[in-house]
């Protein structure tokens, strides 16, 4: 059995669809099973209750699993809510540590973790530090593992690029935070899911692999490509970062905050992956160019990616 922790999330859903299509016995670990049970069971997986913030819930969740694939984050991502425990530290560091230890105790043979580029123990950003500690927690268990570090992941259900899609449909211009020059190698969610699934197979390569798209683009480049895929013309209007940060200072107190100062910093981070180790370890892998990936769901009259929304 393969347990997908975070299998009801953006990347996790794509992983679950692919595993089920390959005939695997798939269980999806979720902290709120009743919210997603029907959708999960509809695609042929089953639900397992489990919460990385609750260590006691994890041994029953991993029982019987041969492989664990972890691709999860907190509900208000990327806006942290410390009062509710929704932080990078609690999920990406401590949560990963709890789940990896439970997996090791249960005899899980392989652990596949979706981390992120730019992780480092001394990074100024909490999300990079938390994921670095999560990676080390997995290594400390001694379980055979593969760690995938994606750059900026996009797709039909992402919470990043799709915000700009909505703005381009609602406004006569596209607002851009900052100068729009930060370098990114955006990677299609189906490419990330495909590698996670390949990494979950017995005998798959072990180690740490960065994954990004085949192009290094600026944020402005990405938004222009997005507009072209939509068949729309909109000017890009740049705003200094302090403006959304000020708005986020007030919005972050909402129950489900759409913005915070930290989330603005998160969106402004460069994210460029070095894919040489990945391409060497997974022969035949093709990384999708941005325009091609966007066309699958943004082009006029285009259908969504197969299985979109589950």
C-alpha cells in the first residue's frame, strides 16, 4: 500500500490520480477525512485519518504502508496562522519529523518527500529553514528516501498563478508585486506528480533532486505567457511590495486570510531549479514548457487537465 500524506492537496491530488491509474493500492492521509472522503473514494483511493500536528494519530495512519509519499502543507498556505498552528515550522519541520518517525517505526520501506528549492538551515525565510529540517528528519530515520525539490509549481488548481488568472479576467490590467524580474523556472504539476510517482516505485533512485521547468523566466515573462495562453491582452502594472504587505498586515487576522506580509515575501522569492541530477536519475523525463502546460487548461475552449479537481 502507498500512503499519500496530503493527497487531497494540489500536488497530492495529481499524485493520487496517477497512482490509482497505475493500479496501485492507494490510501490518502488527511486531517479532515469527512471533507474529502467522497472525492477521494470516487477516484479509487481510500481515506486514512491522520494529522502531522498530532503524533498520536500517525501510527494508525502509516500501519500497513510500504511507501509514504508526503506532499502537504497547512490549510492557509502560504499565510501562516501561528494561533492555529498553521506554520511552516509546525508542518514542514515538526510535522515531517513526526510522520517520518512513525513511518520508520511501522517498517515503511521508502519515503518520498516534496520539499522545495532554496532550502537551507540558515535561510532568512522560515519556509526554507522548515523544509531543510524536514529533509534532515527523514534522513535521520534511515529509511530509503527520495526528496524532490520543486520550483514554482503551477496547474489548474494552484493557489499562485491562478490568482493572476482571476485578476486578468476581472481587471483591465494585471497587478504585479515588485519589479517582476525575479527568476523562476515554473514547473507543471503533472511533471512533479509524475516524478513523485516514479520515485515511489521499488528500486527508484534515492537522494535529493531539484525539479523545475525547462525555461528560466522572470515573473513578467510568466504573466505574459499566461495572458497569451488565455488569448487576452492586458498591461502589467507594477506595485511596490510595501503596498500588499500593508494590506496583508490587516488581512492576516481573518479566519482564512488571503494575504500577509510573509506571504508577499514568499511570492517574491526567486525559484530556479538545477535539474541535471534529476534528468540523469530519471531517464526519458520530459519537462513541460510553460506555454504548453498553460495551454492544457487556459487556452480558450481548452479542457482542464484530466482529472482536474479530482
